[in-house]
C-alpha cells in the first residue's frame, strides 16, 4: 500500500471536538504531497486537527483562492504544452472536479507522508505550513508574473508528478454525508 496525501473540501474547518459537516473528497497522491495539493492549500494556510489521525497534522486553507492559484498555474504550464492531449485532459478533469466539490475550505491530510521521514509529524506539518507551502506559492506567483520561467519550465517538464493526482469523489479515507 502506498502512503498518500489526501485533499478534501469542507464548509468548516475540523476542530478538536468535531469534523466538518459534509466533507467532500478531492484528491489523493501516492508517496508525496504534490505541487497541486500545496498550491490548493496555499491561501489562508492554517494547521488544524487531523480528520484521520490524532495529532494536529491537518492543514486547512481557503478553497476559492487555492483554486484560483492552481488554475492560473495550469494555464501557464499549458502555454508550453499546446497539443498535449493528456495534459489537456488532466486540466479538464481537475477543473471539473474542483468545481463540483466546491466548499469554503480545503483540508490537506498529511499524516502518511510526514510519518515516512521518522521525524515528529507535528513538527513536520508546522514546517510544511510555514515554509514549504509559502515557498511553493511564491514560486508559482513569480512564474505567473513572468519572473520565474526556469521553475515554470521544470514544472512543465514533469507535470504528471506535480499536477496529475487521483481526483475522485471517493478516496481511501472517505467520510459519510
């Protein structure tokens, strides 16, 4: 079984005492927290209790702002992949799923990934939320402003790893309505 990062949407953030109402499945990605998950969790990023594990290792963020950032990057990446039918299908599938699963927040579940390093998961998530995600967001913003072409080219060259996660209404960990 692969360790995965999981991305959900919800109309409220998880708290110490309850799960959000109506948790919608967005995406899961094997062996990594991909660029797409980090960008989607990149606006209004805050650490929240996990909906799956005991420590506070979930990350919540603003849904609409994260979608805007990812879709902007997808457009920029696509400018160098005209005619790539696989990329166009990935963008269409991702865009449609994000629209269908729209909510107020994203909730990124990182437990399986951060536990692979053997470090304290809570410390790893704090680093992810305060350094890794803001760094990726800054790189994406610079690329969208035409100031980071080398980074954009590297994303374009390996777009499947960065952007082609498994988007579905049912993930390995799903929540009843």
